[in-house]
């Protein structure tokens, strides 16, 4: 049964290779890609249920037992994120069917989306730090193509910046891996944690930990986010939504894994740095959201605010803070995907990106307007929607950890998020319509289906929090007590 752990990564890769040979069969590509994601969702739900019954599951490739072989590890934290990422990818594919255009579909759009989700899922499931680097690169290679899809001048300019930044980050990652292996002589995450505990986290290992912090901060957009606004605003809308929901979250996941499992000691150094970076990220994100004049810039800086807020949960070092961060991470992935789909559709309907030049959309598209209102309330943390519980738990964890400055910054950012998104609502949806009856464009039914499915997920995550809580609590418990993960992976095999 443990063999199915690898399926959320392997199945999309195999399907993507198949779709390369079906370039001219667009409808078949659509069907196969969507069925692939439905299959991955089903497998992940099954794995989540098994983990709750049997505990953490692992798969040792080729029979090489830890710490010598490469392995995949399925715990609640990884599987929650795999499930969320797969659901979002499936919904974004539904949106793309009527919005991406046949020209882009013939440019291997569907294979590269599947390569992207394969890399993301592999990053969540791997138990080997070098394999994490490999999965990062799979994700990045797919994203390089998707960010430049269509070959527009602006896209090519931003893609060059995006590639350059990530090449530098990957080089830093390799340097950090070399120093780490030279010190602890292993790349298995659980074994690294065990060796660090045995050796003690001396200044060399603390320096390595800080180097990993810089690498993952760059990938997550934690303070080092200067590359993000441009890169996330130029691809097609469906790609923007995928990027907003998934790419920075892989970096966030890596930060949690690194500083709860591999380097849990010297928290007064590493966690304090993370806390400072989270606070500065929130401040910078709020300034960008307030200053932004176009809808895409405002939405992008809301991603940055959320990254800082989620990492307050890590900086607290408490189980409650971890649980809040997991809740909010899942919520933010869903909500940001929906926000970027809505923003992209607003641009399509009006032909404008400046907030003040849009007006009266709710007169022509009332359901569309109400869905935007729902995601705005969710991102601001208004109960009973999905953002509320995560904010409360992160706040409680900050109080337990004595992080009162971060607590104040986090909850002040909620007001800024509400204000920035309310600006779009009031300016773009109300007032006299700028769209005449002759120029009114219909919103495709599949696009409305995608909006409705994501809105339903956001509402369900808030109202049905009690059903989700056992999985989140189990994930937070594993993060708070790394021995659970270490024992499940190594057992008596070392």
C-alpha cells in the first residue's frame, strides 16, 4: 500500500509525457489532464485517511533503507498541501479550458501544468533534502515555460528576471547542501535531524541553517520578494492563479520542514530572524497593496502579506501557531487562486487593469460580484469563512510565544488587506457601468464553475473547520514534536 505515496508525483509526470505526443488533440488533452488531477485528488484523500489510521507512511525506493536511499514520506502536513494543490490545479484547468486559448494550448500548456504540479507534490512528499532540490527544479523548469507562455515582450523580460533569481537561489541551495552533507554526512531529513541532535547545533550548522533560510525565503517571497510582482502579473490568468496559489507555498513548506525538523535548536537565533523577516514582509506588502493602482499589483502584494502572516506561525514555535499556519496556508492557497482568477476575468471583461477605470461590473455580472465579495471577506479573516480560524490560531500562538509585535502587525495587516480589496470592490463593481450592451462579454460557464468551486471550498473550509481539525492537529503535532517524524522514518533501521 505504501507504493501509492509516489503516485501524486509520478502520475502527472507520465501523463505530461503522454500529452506531448497529443499536441493536436486539444480536447483529448483537456480531458486527460483533468482526469489525471481527479485521480491524484482521490489517491491523496485515501492516503490522508490511511495516515490517520496507521500513522506516517513512507516509501523506500529500490529497497534502500534510510538513511541510505531516497524516500518519500506521507504525513498529514505534506498530504494536506498535496490535496490542496491538486484541487486548485484541477479547478484552474477547468478555468483554462475556455480562457487559455488554442494557441497557448498547442504550446504544451497542459503538459507543463502537470510537470508543475508533479514538482510541487514531490516537494511536499520527499523525505530527502537533495530530492527536495530536484523537485524544486522540476517545478521551476515548468514555471519558466509557463511564465513566458505566448512569447510577449513583457513576458520575456519578466521571465528572464524570474529565471535569473531562481538560478541564483538554486546555486545557493546547492552550496548549502554541500556544507550540510560535509558536516552531518547524510541528506535524509530525519537522519539530519538525528545527527544535529547528536552533534549539537554548533555555529557551523547554525550558519548552514541561515543559508537555507535565505534560499527558501527567496523562493517563498519572504522579504526577498522583489522578483515576484512582475513575474506573477504577465502570464495568462490560469497560470497566474497557479503561481499565486502554489509556488511561494513550496518555499513556505520548506521553511517549516527545515526549522521544525532539521534545525529545531538555537531557535532564539533562527526563529527570531524568521520573525523579523515575517514582520518586515508584512509591512512591505501592506505598503505595496496601499500604493498599488492596478488590480494585479494589489493582488500580488496581498500574496506577500499572507506569506509574512503565515510565517508568524512558524516564528512563534508553538503547536497552536503551527496549527494556525497550516489552516491559513490552505485557506490562502484556495483564496489566492480564486482572487487571481477573478482579477484576470475583470481585466478580460473591461480591457483595463487600473482600478479607477473599471466601474459597474456588478450590474452586468451580479454573481461574479458576490463571489469577489466572498473572497475579499475570507482574505480579511471575517468569520465564518476560511481565513478566520487560521488568523485566530496564529494570534493565539503569538500570545503563547510572547510575539506581541508580530501579533499587532499580523492583525493590522488584516485591515490593510480588507481596505485594498475593498478599493477594488467599490471602484470596479459599483457606480455606472463602463461596459455597453454592445460590448458586454459573457463569462464562460466553465469559468463560473471554477469560481463557484473555489468559493465553495473557502466557505466549506470555514464552516466545516471541525471536520478538518483532526488532520491539521495531527500535522501541527508532528511539526511540534519532530521525534514523531524521525521515529516513523528511521525506526530501528539506522
